[in-house]
């Protein structure tokens, strides 16, 4: 039993670490445009997002019944595979954060699990049809739907207010942005903290600590909520810069149009049963806001890099998850080794990020090298 | 593999409709608010009945946005 509890503790801690990266990866979704237009100061924005995420975590504790939602054969998933999948997801989240690319944390988690299950239980336990249906198609549909909606919304916002003074327009839309950004943050909190609660709860059930069909214990809800809101409050400034300033130059009407589109698409999709990725919806709506304003400049190089990172999310997280599953399957020493390597990698990424730090102070400044590097073709 | 295209089309239609309603209402509200002389030096804006009409139109527009937002919160919060 001792080995089980060591692994279980490792799974719980890794799940909370994943939750934390999920939080700071996704701050940009709700707050990037508000920070870019000055609707909220950077520090206030992350505080609001963090609090709403925490509130969201407590409002909805209806966790998933299965870890993968049918992407892999859930009966084949062991604790080691969950651990390895989480490691793959965390590392991919850190790499994309370092590069300032918004990528879906749920896709990273699915990718990690797919790799871990593939190595641990064989390719037959991976349901490729479901992957296409639940990940690939939504991944293509999300940004397209959000982009079209945001183009129209932005166009209308500018046409209707074209005779209104620029001062009133800027002030009014910035005020509106506070509301629309808060809705995105709240919706995010009710969705994403649940993923981690679900992972921990299912790990507890599968190791016999909780009975079948049990809900998450209070400490799971609390720790998952705290982890994601702490992550959100830390603010993934590199990603916020890319989404707020890198993709296109966002003005207040565009920010309002983008956030309203994102909220509408996220809520419509989650209530009509066609789950779309929050990150991809938000990125698409920002792109749409850029296309909807005449003379706005969309940096297609940045958009291309983001698209490439989305293509790579599943395979890259799967590769790490697979290797981690193989090593961790060698027993507690393997688990400890994987955890150690992951921590060393995380520390390395952190040190690398300090070379060109992005902070609340400089998040709205686009550094000179960015247009150059985006000008070259995306490999 | 069973891709539910009609649901996706529904998501698209609903989110397009809701977004357009909110953004149009908010923009009209802003335009009316500014026309009523709020948020700018109002020396050349006609005063009186016209101004009151514009203010109440703006309030109506903003209220409709708030109503949609409240419905959104109701959707987010389960139960």
C-alpha cells in the first residue's frame, strides 16, 4: 500500500501543478484585451481574474465522470498514466508559455494522457475516432466561429459609433470590457478548475480512498480552486502580451467585441453540447477583432506560430507523456525520477524566461525583435 | 465518429445572434449617451427634451446588455 500512497501523493501534487499552469496560461483569455486597451491595469486585471476563477471553482463542483471524456479507454487508465499525462501537459504548457503562445491546456492534458495510455496500454486503448470528433474538429471550428462572430461585432461597433466622439467611445467600451472580461473569467473558473478536481477525485476513487461515484472532498475543491486562481493571479504575461499586442493592435471597441464574442461562443457551445476550447475561441475572436477594423494590422506571422503550436500540442504532450509513462512504470524510483526531471525542466524554463522577462510593467510594450522574427516563414 | 454539424451550426448561429445584439445595443447606447451630452463638453448639443430622449434610449440599451449578461451569469452558475 505504501507504493500506492506515494504515487497517489505524486498524482495529486502534479495535478495541482497542472492546475497552476492552466491558470497562468489562461489569464490571457479573459484579460489580454482589457490589459491592452487599458480598461484594467495589469495588476487589477489578474486580481479580478484570479478572484473570479476562485469563485467559479466553488460555484460549480460538478466534476467529470471520466478523466478523458472517452478519448482513451478509461478502464485502462492507471495512476501512473495519469501522472505521466499530467507531466506531459505541464511541460507543454511551460514551453508554450516561454514562447508566449496561447495553447489549450485541456488539449495538452488530453495529449499527455493519450501518450501515456498508448505506451502503458497499447494503441488499441486510444480511440482515434473520438480524438477527431472531440479535439480536432472543435480545434478547427473554435477559432473560425469566434473569428467570424468577432469580425461582424467589431465592424458593427465601429459603424454605429462612427459619429460619436473618440473620447466617449474609448471610455464607454473600456467600461463595457470590464464586464465582458469578467464573464469570460467566471466561465473559465467553472470549467477549468473542474478538470483538476475531476483528475484528483478519480485518482482517489481508483486507489480506493473514495467510494465509487463520490464527489470531490472539500479539500480537493479548495486546493484546486486556489491552485488555478493563484496561477491566474501570477499572470502569464508573455501570453498576455502576444494576445493583447502581438496578434493585432487592439482598441477598446475591438476589445469589447472580442470579449463579447468569446463569451457568447463559450457559453453557447458549453450549453448546446459542442465543447469548444476556451483558448482557441479567445484567440479566434481577437483575430476577428483585428480583421473587423479597417486599417488594423493583423500580424499573420504571430497567428501562424500560434496555429503551429496548436497542431503540435497533442503530439508533443503525447510524446512527453509516453516517455514519462514508460519511466514512471518502473516503480517509485521511476516516478521520482520523472518528477525530478520535470522540476528541473520547469526551473530551466523559468531561468530562460528571466533573460527577457515580461512583467506587468512592460506587458503592453511590443519589443522590437518581434516583427522581425515573425516575418520569417513559420517552420 | 459522429460529428454533430447541426449542433455546431446552432452554436454558431446563437453566438452570432447574441453577440450582435449585445454589441449593437451597447454601441447604440454609447452613441445615444454621447448625444445626450454625457462624457463630453456639451456646448453645441441641443438641450431639453431631445437630450432626455437620448438619455433614456441609452439607459434602455445598456439595460438590455445587462439583461443578456445576467442571463449569461445564470447559465454559468449551475442550479
